[in-house]
């Protein structure tokens, strides 16, 4: 009797832990209750974020041009995301030491999303530029932290598909939202969409803050202790020297990404100033972008979990060579629609593909390696738009776009030659 009673007590005591680790089949994948809960929170937070994403990434520069932004200001707006990432390696080192990425994601996003109220209330090009630069500086803190946070939200064998499914849902919502924001802003101006995006963006990050993460063990001291360099870039470059696959990847994406950022402000100038498209027409182009984006999230997420990641990354890197070539050689509204679709393919792959690459290449050091990638994006993304927008008044837009395409093809060839006979 005594023995049976003891066993009963032990099983009752252990039941919550067993329940916690119990796996369910959801979306065709076995996962724990915590992972399923996180996936649902991520899904709903991302759906709320859809409006903010459409406004800040698809219409913000067009709004600024319509408010009188000069070509140089357009270049600064295009460079803003990269300027914020220049300091990512320093934030990444702090994030890794803190061993808790959540505050580095939540706080900068909460503050940054409120900044959209500034251009909504004060519709001057200089306010658009200042708000964008401040917002992206905050995102430079959030981006490397997000890479570390995702690795704790989802297990490695489910991560690609879950990230893809969440982004597919977000992309589906963005298709009608792109048309809706274009129509709304054409009828009443940009203030309404900017205010709505700010408020709903705040609700989104509040929901995302309710994620349940597993407890992390403290990292061994030698990793960031005496053997670690005081200057974070030294340790990050050491990782590159010791890993040829990582080095080739960084060089290839630097060329391809520079071409993309060199061309980016020119796309906006062509759409608004050269072709004189309305916000509704721009909205239709963004529908093509989001349709391709969500289909690519679905397909790429499935591919990442099943095949060598180099195949997926190749399509993403090559996409950034094709788009400026379309604008430079064709240069019509049809080229805008087609280019937006291919841009969506590229950006979807760069989003989840590069995260997955970092997770596989440097487990436990995601923030550190991703911070280095983001810093390089910061460099090319700052120089590219400023150079192209400054030259746009004296050099043909077609010539600048062809140069951007050549940079993209160089990056593609480097990636193929450096990795095709290597396993990533």
C-alpha cells in the first residue's frame, strides 16, 4: 500500500511536466503545446502588423515624394533601414551577453511604431526623413534580437515551415490592404493610414510580448568571458575567417544587396515622377509584390526544412539582379508589376532563408552572426541609395539600373562558384 501510494504521488507530481512536453499534430507537424501557442500568437501579431508593414514599407516613400521630397531625401529614406543596422554588431554583442532577447525586440518596436504619428501630424518631407531614420535606428536593435528570439520560439525542425506559414497569412492580408491603403490615401491623404498603422502596430507588438519562451541556461563563461574580445567586431570577423561558407555568403549578399539598394530609390522615382502612377496603381503593383511574397514564403519555408538551403538562397540572390534589369531595359508599368512580383520573391527568401542559414551555420551565436550580416547591409544600404539618388539628376536612370543589375549578377555568380559544390 505504501509503495503504491508513493508511486501515485510521484506520477501526480510529474504530470504537469509530462503534459508540457506532450506533442500534438498541428498543421501536419508534431509540436508541444508551448510551440503551438507561440505559433498562434506569432500569427495574430503578424496579421495585425500587416497594415503597419504595408504603410511603412510600401507607401511611406511614395507619400514623402507626394509631399515634396527631393531626390536626395528619397535616397535618405531608402537608406534609413540600412543606417539603423550599422550598429547591429554592437547591439548583438549586448543581446548575447544579456541572454534574453525579448526586451530588445519589444521596447524598440513599441517606440518605433509610435513615430509614424509624426509625419501624420506634420506632413513635411524633413519630418518623414527624421521619423524614418529614428525608426530604423530602433530596428537596428530589434533585428539581431529577433533572430535570437525566433530560435527560442520554434524548434529547428519546424522553424522554416512555421515562419513561412505565419508570413503567408500576413501576405494574404497585405494584398487587399495594399489596394485599400492606396485608395484611402488617394481620397483623403496619407495621415489616416499613418495614424492607423501606428495604433495597430502598437497592438501587434503588445500581443507579441505574450510569447512563452523556454528557460535558458546561462552560457558558459569562456564564450563571452576572458577569451572574448572587448570590441565585438573582432569576434565576429573571427567567426568569418574560420568559416569559408559564411565568408562566401557575406561577399555574395554584399554585391547582390548593394545592387538592390542602389536601385531601390530609383524604383520609387520612376513610379511617382516618371510614370506618374496614382496611389491606386502603386497599390496594384504592391498586390503583385505581396502575392509573390506569400507564395514564396509558403514554398521557401517548405524547401528550407527539406532541402539544402543553397538552392533556396540562390533564387533570392538572383532576384535582386533581375528586378533592376527589368526597370532599366523595359521601364513601363508592366515592368513595375513584374518587378514588384520578383522583388517579393527575393525579399521572402532573404527574410526566412537568411535566418535559417544563420540558425544552421552558427547555433547559439545567431545574434552575433546576424548582427554582422545586418551591419554589412547597413553599409551597402546606406551608400547605395545615397549614391543613386545623388547621381539621378546627372546620369540616366536606365544606366544606374543596369549598373545595379550587374552588381546583382556578380553576387549571384560568386554565390554559385563559392558554394555549389559545398554543403551549407
